[in-house]
């Protein structure tokens, strides 16, 4: 009787195996692609680029 209780307790204490989700991999790939595009935009523009807006009086 003690042997069956111990084996039942061991089976209850073993962690369940997590199944990998394909959606998690897809989300990670999308995040990496977005970061790559943003970093490429920063490298193309560079740190010295400024966008000066025209003065309000110069607009028609």
C-alpha cells in the first residue's frame, strides 16, 4: 500500500511537459523583424538628420 502511494505522489509531483507554441515563434520572429527595420531606419537617417518645419507665416 505504501508503494502505490509513493508512486502516485511521484507522478503528481512530476512537472507537466509544455508543448511549444508555433504562435510564440511567429510572434518572436515578427518582433525581431520589426526591430531590424527600425534599426535600419535609424542607420539610414543617422544622428545628424533634422526635419525643420516651415514657419507658420510661410505656409499659404
